[in-house]
C-alpha cells in the first residue's frame, strides 16, 4: 500500500494524508481519525528513508518577494543572499507583483522546483489561510506576523506594523499636527497597509483627533511614481499640515510631488515615512521615519528556517523592535504661529526616538 492508496480509500487528498503521517496539526480531527484507521488496518509503515532522500535531494531555498519597488525588501534580500551564500544551500529568488497571491505562486514553485524551504518577503494572511496547508516544506513569513495562522511549518519574523504606525502618528500629533493625510496601499489587498492603517486609527482615537478617510487617505502602490500621483490628488482635496506615508519610497515620491507644486518640506507641509531605508538618511531633507531593523529581520529568518530544515524544530514567531528616527522632514507646529491652525497639542504616549 502507498500514500496514494490511502488517499483513494480515505477520500482525502495525498497532501492531507502526508500531513497526518508527518503528525502535522493543520488537519481536521475527522480526517486524522479516518486516515489513521486505514493506516492501522493495513499495517502501513511510512518509508522514512525515501522521505529523507527526497529532502536532501533539493538544496534550494526559495525567496518569494512581493513587489519590485520595495527597497526594504531589497536590503533584507541582500542580507539573506549573503547568509545563504555561506551555507551549502542554493538560493532562488522570485519577484511577484505586490497584489499577487504569493501562496499560489509558492505552490507552483514547489511542484516545479522542489525547494527545501521557503522565505516569503511580504504576504497577505488571507492567502495563507486559503491554501498554505498544501505546502509541506519549512517556511518563514518575513515582515508579517503569522502566529495566528497556526501552521506547524510556518514561522514568522516581523515588526509590529500596527504599533509602529501608531507611534508614527503619535509623533506627528505631538508636534502639533492634527490635519494629517495618509498615503498607503489598497486596504483590501495589502495586509501590511491594513495593519499600519489600524495603527493610525488607534493613534487618532487615543489622541482625540478626527480622521476623514474619504478625503485624507489616498491609495497608492509602493513606488515613487504612484506615490507622486497620489500626493497630488490628496493635496488637491484635503487641507493638511502633515503626511504619513506607509513607506519611505512613498514618502520620497510624495516630497517630489509637493516640491513640484512649489511647496517646501517641512516649511509648508511635513512628511513622515516608514521603513528606515538607507536613502532616507541621505535624502534632502533627511526623512523622519519608522526604522525597521532589516539586518535582524533577515538574520533571524534565515536562522529559523535552517533550524526547521535541519532539526525539524517547531514554528517560531518573533517581533523585532523598531525605532522612530527624527530627521528633518517634520516641522514642530507647537512653537510657532501655526499652532492655532493645527489645533491644541494632543496628548498620548510617544515611542522612543533616535536622531540621524
């Protein structure tokens, strides 16, 4: 009897039978009971030697990168490439559109290339809830939290996007800004944008600031040109003193648009970014931003994946701390005549900040 025979007799898929035989938790109790009954009845013994040979036959770790303009991902990927380059594994990188279904792409990759492990740079948890259970190799979700998915072969290493975005808006409010615009991704498609948006709303509520989503939130892709166009649309319809852009790339695109409209940053309008990519420190003005620790994100992701591949460890979920970096792109309205236009200074906690 083979796994295919068990699948046929039980009525469940081969992948479900495999998960039961490998003692995975992401299987329904009914499926587990039925498959174990058949295994016991036929005295089936899994061929562990064949399984081991299949595992060691592949030496490839695949990285699926969502989006082609994400400079944070580029920095993380560079670190991953350096680390994997020092091991016996090969690395293969696949770039996806930022709105693509990375789990569907991973399933195709697994069928065609048989990787020994997967790293997802960016991801939408709805896609993982849909079909990730069909993926059997060790995997790590990088920059998104995956603990709530409860897959035994899926770990995650991430910044707390919600808390970090709350920190960003808290800072703008502490500087006297109450009319704040936001440039971010499609909240229906971008899980990262949704988490950061939730953080913004938490800050507004905590500080007693009203936010008009219809007029003050502008959707854009995570690219310079898309953010450039979004900034122009947003400025035409909303009276704002500050912008929170959900990535540094978006922030830089927004600044270029504002300058092309004859505005000074931060003289006429303040801009805050997110990610802390290298260019943010050298841009003029230096960006005030949320800095993610990309080297730690990369290092821990590779370490966790290798431990799972080589030692069959349990899933690990880690949150990496962030910093608020005060650059030159946010103006303090509390010490000048613009304070009345911005409203009274709001309260609220402020996360720790560092200077460029």
